[in-house]
C-alpha cells in the first residue's frame, strides 16, 4: 500500500478516535452526543490498535477492529447521506451502491491492518474456542462492544 493511502487511512482512524469524521454544521445536538459517546466507548475498547499497521488477529484485536468498523460505518453512512443530499440525482442511492461503498471503505480499512475482509470475517469462526474463552474472561470489554454496537443507527435507503 502506498504511503499516501496509509496516511489517508491513518487520518481516518485518527479522526474517528479523537474528533469524529464528517461532522458538519447540520449535526444536531443529539448527533453530537451520540458521536461523543461512540468515541468515548471506542477509546475505552481500543488499546492495541491505535495506529493502522499489519497485525495478526487475536480475540482482543478482533473486538477492537470490530469496534473501529462499527463506528467507521456510522461515519461512512453519514458521509454517504451527505453526498446523496448534495447530489442532483433525485433517485437517491441504491442499496447496491450503499453496500459497495461501505464494503470498499471496510476493505481499505482492513488493508491498513494487513487483513482481507475474508480473513477478518472468518476469524471468530476459525478460532471459536479461543474466542469463547476470551469472551468469558473479558465480559467488561464485550459489554462495552455490545453497548457501542447498540448505539449505532443503521443507514437504510
């Protein structure tokens, strides 16, 4: 991956962690409160993956990366909505376009960590026993992840 792409991904992850990407003047106070809570939970969860670099997945890193993806999907969805609203296309964005957009963003994010979507998505299944043991020993982390996931609205067309 080129240095420019790494810099762009590092910037994206940094924005998610510290400021929240895609905040605009149209944000409501509810949006800002949600984003503050999302970023706070994300900072509590993410310990090992503060900077994108190639990694070997572990149960903890899987949960951390899943958390980054959950929050990133929220911001990417907002970005997509803003693009749709500023577009002259009155038909909106199709579900297929949304899925392609989010998949492309996820792929680029995972590439920054040296992973493919397939490797990431199959990790928990392939390491089920190790993953289950980790979950039993780290209930607080799992609870934070579940809270984070439940806070994020879904963007539907």
